[in-house]
């Protein structure tokens, strides 16, 4: 059996066309253009690429885009002052601070400084707490994108066993909560899990987000399972996922590739959150 490939790029393009249509309608009805501000501190090459992609995507769907590029030596207080200015700027509906930040800046302090109503990354404790208790909130973009992929692929989650490998606040924990919300039975695995393979082989839906190239191999996957690979790792000038794709695709029923799987969905859901923020203001 060879797995069906979940084409995140194609699904993302469909969703962005819908977002662009909604932005146009919203602007026609209210005169408001949804605005996204992105802050980049330092010159990390990967972060620069991500920010350029976000800026290009924002403009393409008809939104207003602002990018603030700050030197690596920017003080934490200066960064907090900028965040506060954007919190009070009526043309900005969403604020994103590109991570990672330089070591002298505390990421949690900066994230908590963003107004929860403009936290389109879904990282603020208020939005995380609302997600936990099932209230309306901004969903973290990568987990949100994963759920949209599963929805598009018509993957039945109710009563299924979903295994999440990785327990980060950005992906692992929130995607587990979203899977629970859809009535899956969820197991979270991590670096202290005994016999990881025994757990992953039980998964009807397997989500892997550990940042280790080719960490999950085909013999660790249940035949016919849906495999969502969140990892993006550079190995010998190639991008590979956390799942060893060649062996996994011979066992899984559906699988996301790297690149072209989860990655394109993350920016798409950022755009969707920004539009939602504008509608709520």
C-alpha cells in the first residue's frame, strides 16, 4: 500500500482564495482593511524568509501589512514599547512577533504584552486558557492548519485514537486539545515515553512534532494510519520532516509531505485569524 499524499499547498491555496473573498466583502461592508503587523528582531535567515512569506501572503489576500525589522541588539523594553504602540493602533488587528527572539529578550514577557484580541498567533495565556476550557479563542496557527487538513481530507476523528508525538506549547499541546474537541481519544508522547513505537503503532491519526529528522519510521506506524508530519529539518541542504517519508508512505493511508504539507497551512491560518480579529474589533 502506498499512502495518499495530503497536498497542503493545494488546500492552502483554496483556503486563501476564500479568505481573499471574505476580506473584500468585509472591506466593502465596513470600510475596514484587516491589518497584520509582524515584528522581526535580528537577522536569522530562516526568520527573514518566514517574515517575507507572511508579508507577501498578507498583501495577496488584500490585507494591510506592516513589518517592523529591528536590530538584534534591540532592548526588551524597546520591543515592549513597540508592541504597546501596535496594541493601540486601530489599523492593526493582528500582531505577530517572529520567534525565536535574541537570548537577552524573554519570549514569554513579549507574548504576554500582546493584547489578547490581537494575538493572532494564539500564544497568549488568555487564548491558551480559552482553548483549554473550550471557549472561543485564537487558535495557534499550525495546530489550526492541521485540523483544517484533516477536515479537508474528511478524516473521521470521533472515537479514533490520535497519538501526538511532542508536547510543545506551540504544536503538541494545542493540537491534542483540538483533537479532543473532535472526540478523538488522544495520547501525548514525549522524550520520556517508554516504548514510543508501541504507542505510535496504535494511532489511527499520528501527529509528529519533535524537530528531529526522520525520527518516526515506517515500522512505527499502524497500517492505514493518517500521518501528519509537522517537522521541518534541513539535512544536507534538503528539507525533511520528523517522519521518514520513504518507509512511512508504504504503510500509512494518508501522509503529509515535507515540504508542502503542514507548512503552507500555518500562514494561511494566520491570515484567517487576522480576518477574524478585524471582524471582532
